[in-house]
């Protein structure tokens, strides 16, 4: 079974501070990992995915298969980064089709 | 934004009544999903569809049924709503599973009294 763990429910930082949102996963195969963001009362949006290795809004995430982690990082947090962040893993389920398994989310609050 | 419309956006109903939520897409994607979002639980998959009339259960399917009679519509039904089904429900679509991301609708806030 696939599982995603986000250990922090809430992360509170000051503007300009570095941010690291932790994500660990459990999956027997080769995982596809994503970070989604949900701003207040909005729909979930894809932030980035490990396969593209891109930086979106200053955020990066590196897949570490040895530590089974996919932590999200940003060197200098901005107030507009305040949102709920979800780590998600795409893996094969019992049906033979891939489905997304989400972590419970981390709320990031950036104070001025 | 991907063309996904959820209806209704908000609904209040009573325990024991049937409720149907609709997800409509204009992207012609094969895969459609229903999730519920609850504090402390994140998003959990209820049911998904991999084609017209092809559906399967997710992690929290008890008390829910789905139907997909055409590509663009995916319906979620609560046959007899219970207070534990009070939640925000999100529909998502995707061209294919695996490394392709899913795109989400705006959500339906459902309250069962």
C-alpha cells in the first residue's frame, strides 16, 4: 500500500526566512510525486512534480529515494506563500490503475 | 484553469436524504476522480472512473456510489446522507494516470444536519 506522510500540520515562519515542508512516502515501486497548493478557499493547483525538476514560484523539491522523501523548499518565504500544501504520490493500486494518495497537508503561514 | 465545473457549490441537507453532486468537464479527459477533504485527513479518494461506465472504489467509498454515462460527466451520489459525510468534495480530471497531474474543480461544500 502507498502512503504519504507530512509530519507538520502547521509551519509558521517570518517573511524572508527559508521554508522546508517535509514529505515522506512509502511505496514499493517507482513513485511519481507531486506537490499541490491550495490558497484560501480556492481549488487545488499543481505546484510542481518531481519528473519535471522545475522551480515554480521559487519552490523546489528533490526526490530522495534513499530517504524516501520529497521535501519542498524555498529559500525566502513571501506572505503570498501562505496556503495549504499537499504532497501526493501516484502509484498503482489494487485495480491496476494509478491513483493519487495525498498526505494530510501542511498549512504554511508566513508573517510579515 | 482546466474546464471543470462542480455543482452545486454549496448544499445543506438533512440526514437520510439522497444527494447527488455533479462534475462536468470540457477537456475530454478519460480519468475522473472524486475526493473528500476533511481537516486532519487531507484529501481521500472516494471513487474514480477510467472511462465511460468504468468506475472503481477508492479509499473511502462506503456510503457513496458513482456513475459515468458520458465522458464529460461524473456523478457522486450519497444514497442516504449521514452527518459523517459533511465535507468538502472535490472532483479532479486527468488525461492519464501516473506521471500526469490531475486538475481539480472548485469543490462542493456539503453540510448534513
